[in-house]
């Protein structure tokens, strides 16, 4: 295979594994493209609406579509690995598609869609099955003239409460069917009475933190979400400018600001919420925000109280700790403006992160809330103090590598459980200059349902706006706190495992301190019996939570699926994105060491000999390898052809090249951060993180990415921009005279070729010389050119969809070090310690050929016992 003269070769610094042996001659343009199905599906749903009735294939998660809830939940809230459920466990096993579902309970709803209805069922609460406790839903049926309803999950009949009774029509529907959202919408919210309230945590033998008030017992009345903003004020936070930027960003989030063009950005904090501010180094500092003048020097201690006892922390004040930003804006502004200057005079050197979180728990005890931390250094004093950095080189690729991916001190797991008990979530903004042990402190964010934002070697010019947009997103997005989630299934199915960032203390329920719109969980399903092919399979996800406004609710998501007996029908409606999400999260959950995890996700390794019974690594590798090979073969033949699954090898290869799994040495902090993101992100973000979007900006059509009016199916007009088609992530499809933008949701890089036209540079960056383009450019200028407007429209549209900015870099060809990161994001090339896409397909093809020649079988099912 010889590249086209206009295309550029892959740089040598991004090389990975070579193919062993003679590789067949393959044209890269003829192999299955990971983008074909994505692009065709995206274009197909631009002007269409999706009805959610079972029996149709849902749009891909990467497509923008408008869903009409017809009694079945939208794919935005739940996706399954196949939209036709196999009737038996044997059929599911033969098809080799893992039966799984991904739930995103608080997913964003398009403005053109109906909002999620809120149902007020009254003091008796929402109707529920007496046997399995499932909530009433559109798939339930009515019997005995409306006196009882039959649960679609367990088939038990439950009497209707007298205040809920209604007569039936000739179709056996209630006469008030259309007036009851819970009977005709797949996703609803129920307001629930006192019996659904959260419980106060049970008393412990020893309390590591003390509340301001005696701890009551029983049910806890719901209250609006309160926020604690905790700032690390050590010398590193001051010297890097992180403390200054964090305080300024918080002021903009709390009080709003005005852009240069006159656009007013409104405050993000909910009107019903209160905030508290905490700072910490070797000691903890609380502030009375009810006073009108905040101290500007160390001599005035009227508003600041110091807690030096780190073993049994407490909140030293009751009144004035939490205030409304609208009422005490002057005090909050004065404090945030004074903090950087005040602690620059006498900064601490040690960080009591663990006690700071527990002091936040003491302040939020009894009502729950959200702790948002800004941290720059290792937690090295107080409970949870961490030892020095281990020798990672000695641990890498050994059995002891697991120690780098788990908390090194059990205290952090205890803190996480205490947070969940109190209904508190923890979000962390981390800006380390050196090792921080994200594997330990990050466990608190992971188990409480919070989030980690990672800014190593913090640079205000590069990271300030990004961090502020992330903080805006944390506050503005839909979220609930004090959450419990349970997935129920119909007879014949059961939930076997659940994956995500949460705390699980029993086989059925998972708990979150907070749960937001960007979080998803994956559940693995298995057959417990035979499903009736004349009926349907049913899933129900119920999330009990307290809203930000302080109302206790249950969000119920219902999904009905057709049941089939033929493998072809299973394959036809299989969902590659959900399957890939399952592989990713199931693999990370079994992390023993990264070597074993890469083996789990590997198609094949021509250097690996068949495993013996005692070779655990080889056994895992072989089992997953043949299953994926069999799946790839089955999905691409006969009437079961599924175009999306043709790209499964490319996505599995790309998954191996992500930072948690790549073979090259990656610091444990980076791996643990990426693992945290991988386990919780929604499927759309997961796909873009695994296979980044690459755009050829120099080839944009004059009509692309400019505002256009479109007409929806209902005749209404809406404004949108036409997205350009993406380029495959490989140097083979690039040319040296171009400008390319790659974006993986976390980082976007503008790659500029050496042969680029000066006019292109002038139109996009405002300079006409390749060497004048600064590698420290972190913001794209707005210029009076068509190309500038097009690219800025693309970036603004992406920002509006994900709600936050990515970091921006410039990579000039053969000039800037950032090109290494850019090259590693081109996942179809030979890089990241793994082979290229072409080599991967050659090995997979060799395996399938061996089976077809009678030299093996796909897993437990050979071709002779195929479900065909």
C-alpha cells in the first residue's frame, strides 16, 4: 500500500506495534470506515422526528434528533445493546452480543421536545405493584373494569386506590388516559410523599466530624441544594495563579458578567440555593458571610474562624456560614477578592484535603448538598494523609500495578461512604504540578457521583476560561442529590452487574451523593428464563432523588422491547455504541493491571500462543478475542448486516489506545482521571473520546456551518448549522497543505501543515506566515472572513451542546511538541503501542478465515451450531 503523493506519512514518533508476517495489500480507502454509519445516520435525522414505539432502530447517539415520547422512553435516556431482545439465553450467547443497557436518567432534552412531565399523585404516592414494587407505566394493563392493574414486569394484579379509579373504554383504556402522563409517557417524574424521604445516617461508634446540631433520626425533610466551595490556599495554589482564577471564576458563576460584545451572562446559581466558602491548608478556615465587611488583613478575625483539630473536625459557626448570593453578594465578592492577596502573605505548605471534606460534611449534615473543591497539592496532613509517590516504573505492567488504581489509604473510601450517607456529592478541580494520587482522592468524587476536572501544570492563559466553563456546567446542568437508583426487569430477565461511578452496598440499589445530566450507568442483563416471543421485554429504571429546588421526586424511565427468536433479527437491531460502552466499562471494572485489561479488549495478538489452563492472562485474551471475531463475522453477513457494527474493530482498537489502556507509560494520575471519566460519561461523549472527530477546515464548503433556517416535520421553522463531514483519523487521509481540527471533548488541536496557504492562515488565525503562528494560542480569534465565521460557528455549536469548553492547542507540522498528542489521537494509525487499523483488520480476517477453513470456532458456538 502506497500513500497518495498529496498525503503525508505518519511521523516516526507515533509508531506502535508492527504486524508480524506478510500482510495482504490493502487499500485504506476500501476498509470499513468508522464514520460512514455515523455520517449517514446524522444526515438522516436532521429533519426527522423519532417515535419511540418498539420495533424500530433508534438513531445513533452521535446524531441530533427530536424524539416523540409514545409511551416508551427516548434513546436519550436509555439505550440497549440490541433493540430486539433474544428470547433465550442460548440465543443471546450464540449471537455473542452482550445484553446490556445504558441509562442516563437526567439527559438533556432538546428545546423542540416536550419537557419531562411532573406528576403530583397526592398523599398516597405513585401507584406501585404490590409484588415487585414497580411503578405504574404505559405498558401496564387494566382488568376488572379498572379496579385492578396488571404489572408488565411481574404480571401481578394490584388493586387501584379509590382516589385513582377511573372507568375503561371499549379498548380497555382508562377514560382519563390522555390526562395521565404516567400512562402515556415513557419518562416521568413523580413528586413523592414523606415515606420516600431520605433517612438520616445511622449513628456511628466514632464520628470523624461533628455537626452543629444533634443528629436526629428517621426521615429527613427535603431541602434545596446548598453548595460549599472549598479552596486549597497552599503556596502552590497561590504561586500558579490557580487560587486567583478559581475565585474570579466563582464570582462570575455566582453573579454573572458581561461579554465584550455586550452579551449579559446571567448568574448560574439557583435562586433557592445557599453557598458557603471554606479554605484550607494545614488548618481549616470558615467564614461568616452574614457580616457586611470581610477582613482584608490578618488583624481582623471577626469573620474568619480557624479549626486546627484535623481528627475531629466541626463547623465552628451556625449562622452566617450559608448565605444566599443574592442577599449577601457584597460580602461574598469582598471575600473572594481578598483571598488570593491574604494567603499570598503567609501561604501554607501542607494540605488537609480529607479534613476539609469532612468539615464540609459537618456543615451540610442533615440536609445534603454539593462540595466543590479546588486543589493543587497532595493531601499530606490529617486523616487520609498520603505517602510519597511510589516508583511507578517498577509497578508498571506487573501484578502490583493495581495499587496505582486504588486508594492507598482506606480513609478515602470511608469519606466517600460518609458523603453518600449524608446525601453529599463531591466535585474536584485538580491543578497539580506533580504527583497528586488521583487514585486515592478521586475515589471520593467517583463514589459520590461527582466529577473530576484535571488541569495539570495550570496555565491561567490556557486553562482559566476552560475551568470557568466547567464550573458553569457543574452548577447549571440538571442534577439531583441524595439519590438511589434501581433497575427492574420483567420475568425472564435480571440485572447481573452494574457499572459506573456510584456506591453499591447491595445487589439491587446503587447510591449517589449527586447525579447529573452528564452521568450514565451501564447494566448487564442476563436471562433468568425464557421470554415469550409473542410479548415484549420490559425494563424500568427508577431514580429517587431530591431536586435542586428541594422537592423529593422519583424519575421513572420505562422501555419496552420486542422479543425475537432468530439471530438475524437480533443482529439487525443491535446497537454498536451501547455494546462498545459495555466493553469499555466491563473491562475497566475488572482492572487488575493495564496489561490484563488490554488483553480483555484485544481482538488478537499474533504473538500470543494459545493459553494453557493456568495462563489467566492468555485465557482472558483468547475468550474475548474469539467472541469479538465471531461477532464481527456474524454482524457483517447475510440479512443481518448492520452497517454500524462493521466499524466495531476500529472502535475496539481505538479503545485500546485511550490513556487508561494504552501500552505506553502513562502516569497513574492521568490513568485514574481517564478511568473516572470513562466509567461515568454518556455514550456520545464516550464515542468521541475513543474516536476523536477530525475536520478538514481547508475543504469547508461555502454553505457549511453558516446559520440556515430549516422546516421540521410539523411545519415549524428552526435555525441550525450544517455540519461538515468528518475525516477519518489517520495521516493517510491528510495533506500537508491543510488545516485540521481534532476534538475528543477534552482537548481540541488545530494541526497546520507546512504547505498551508498564507490566505488560509490569515482567514483563520490573523497571521499569514506559518512561523508567526504561536503555539501558545489558546483562543481562536473572531475575524471578518467566511472561514473564521464557519469555524467559530462549529466551535460555538459544540460548546452549546456539551456546555463547556475544551482546551485548545496549536500543532504545526514537524515543529511543535503538541503534534505528538495530535498524532496519538489519530487512532487508525500505528501508535500508542498498538498496531494500525489495517493490521488489526488483517489479523481479524486471518482468524475468521481459519474458522471458515475448519481450524477453529467462534467461542463456544462453531459455524455448524450457528443460530442461523
